[in-house]
């Protein structure tokens, strides 16, 4: 049957599974009686770390699947055969032509009736190149353990009946090298975990207050607030709308205080002013310019929020953009506190890395080097290194970025919303917490039923003065309950582990 599928003078695999030594020997011994048939070795992927980052490594098609029909022209024009196995997801797909190698090319001389009279090798075949990843595998495995441990502990709380996933991204903010990327999905029925690291790039969620650094910088750079400007944190009351306030009344706060204590009201004033309202008075209607949405988003885009991060994968989500066709000032205020648009965990990591890196947004990447293969599985010579790629420099004065950096430092080390978890850490951390309301729809009696849950986010970096690690944690669909701390538990353990490993390696 396999021979019937073959094209003339084109390689066709007849059997590459469950081939016994006897079968191979008998065919190899009688090749002179089997024109056009050859016996050779085939390849397969081996995964020494099993499921670790398996969803990013990707998968390949089987010999039976070969090249997908819709991609035949592309691959056949590049010397592939129809039943060649190719990467169909993740890094396997992204770097397919590097990993695939080069086939041996043979020139055949045939008679008029198609009989092969002679053949000669035009070019030797070459094994595919090797990829060296940026992932620190020891660190990656420890991060996976941390995320699994904290996720399982949180699912035991009765209020977290809809909690299933926890996501974390750790990167070098200066180079964009991804050090660890973890996504864990917990199956309650089977009491087991599944690698879901791909969700850090493909799943989007509301991030809550974690993005307020970008909001403050948007306000400063657009000129709607001044550095150090003080605003009274008391609930906003727009005519015809419900009051909107902070998690508690904070009193008079400036831009740095607003970050330290996570003032919603300060962000609301930035949003109103970007929408054209500079004369807010309690209980009155406000003047509202819909262009405020795009103005705010344009600033967010400079940090990687709402745009592609540039990661070396065949696909990444950019997030859901809230519908502004019937938008009002309240929606713009929600956008300013991370309650309107949605983002991926990878975008949040790039955003905080950009702040840590003084406004330089770098491309996150998995592949560090491409190397020549060697017959003994040792690393061969470097063909290409993937150096730091700066995607853009945030168009803001350094003094403004430093104000946000200081606000983030106080969140963790002052009296801010994360200080009880981070204040005593000796690696000088900075960051921002985030809580977002989230509507989850579940099926009940054949109908969708709305359930109100919360997303917990956390972004951070360290050391403050010379950052070498930045991270983002996002845990969606927690029960609405005080005292939830899974984001801080994951974040602190990740950072502790990183610096402990660093110290161990220096000592060694």
C-alpha cells in the first residue's frame, strides 16, 4: 500500500516502526534484487525531561500524516518529500527548516522506458542543526514544582472550586532570554497535573492593578498629570453611574503613593483627563472623548500590552480589546486599572521587564544559539547566536520611568500592597500586585450560568538597581475571598529559588 503512494524517483517510507533486526538484515542483503529500495536508519525525538516545557517544544507530524495538504507546495519546493515529518507546533514548527536538515540529492539516468540506468550523488545529506535554549532546566523544573504545589494547595479551599490553572513567566529583562516558563493545569477528577505552559502565550486574562505602572506613565507622558501631583483618593461619582473607588479610601496621594497603595481613584482621574475631562465635579456628567481609549492603548503598546511580544513561536495571542462602540467614561476608567482589556502572562512579563530595563522593550526568546550537530551528541560549533533584540524604547523621560520604578519598589519594600510578603527579601525586589474581577460562565442544566471569580496577578523584578530577573504570575478564576495569596506565594518562591541557585553556583 505504501509503495502505491510513491512518486517516481521520490523517497517513500514503507515501514519505520516495529522493524525487527531480521527484517532489516534480509532487505539489506537483497538490495541488488530490489531496485529502488533501500534500507537505512530513521529518526525520532527523545525527551529526556519528559513533559517539562513540552507544550513549547511542540510536536511533529507522523510519517502517515506527512506534509499537510495545504502546505505541500511550500515544502515540496524546498526539497521535502510528501511523507516527511515536519514540525506542526511550538519550536518544532518555528524552527522546522533548521531542525530538518538537508536531504541527500541523487541524479538518476533512465532509459526511455523509465528503467534506472545510473545514479550519482549530487550533494550529501546533512543532519538538522541543534538548538540551544535559553531555559535554565534546573530552575525550570523547580518553578514547575512551585506552581504545582501552590496550585494544588489553593484548589483545596472551598471557595476556589473553579480554579484550574496557574501561570508564570521568568525572563532576563536586559536580554529577553526566557529562564523559565510554567503553566500548570490541575485536573481535579484525575488528581493530576498537565503541562499547560502554552497558556502563558495563548490565554489572555484581565490583569487588574498590575498594569498601573503603564497607566501612570501614560498620564505623565501625555501631560494630563504632573510628576508628584496630589489627588484626593475618594470615590468617583459620575452622574448616572455607580460610585467607583479604591479598595479603601487612601486620602491625598501622589503618583508614587498611588502605585505603592494601588489607588484606583488616581488612575480614574488619569483616564478621565485622557478622555478630555479636566474639570470633574462629584455628581455631574463629564465630557468624554472616545479617542482616550486609543491614546491610553498606544502608551500600553509601548510596553508590550495589547501587541505581539515578538516571541519565537509560530503564534501568540495579543489579548482581547474591549468593545468601545458603546463605551463610556467608566469603561476608560476600567481600562486604566486592568479591568477592561485582557493580556497574556508573557505580555505582562515583557511589560514589567520594560519598566525594569529603563524603558527598553526587548523581544523574549527561547532559542539562544544554533549549533552544528556532532555524531557524539556533544555541542558543535556555533552557527548563530540570538543576541538581545530591542523592539522599541518607551518614548518617555527617564525621570518619569524612575518614578514608576520607585513606586514599584515601595509596593514590595515600603508599606505597599505586597510588602508583607516581600519586605524582608535581601535581593532588593520591586513589583506590582493585581486583582481583577472576572466573569466565568459555566454550564448548568444545559444553560450558561455566570459565576463571579477573581484573577490574581503579580509582576516584579530584582535587584532594583541592576535587574537580572523579571517575572509575571497570573492565576485566573479564584473564588472572591480575602486572604488569597497564591500569586505572592508563587512569586516569592520563584525569586527565592533563583537567587539561591545563583549563590549555589557561585560557590561551586
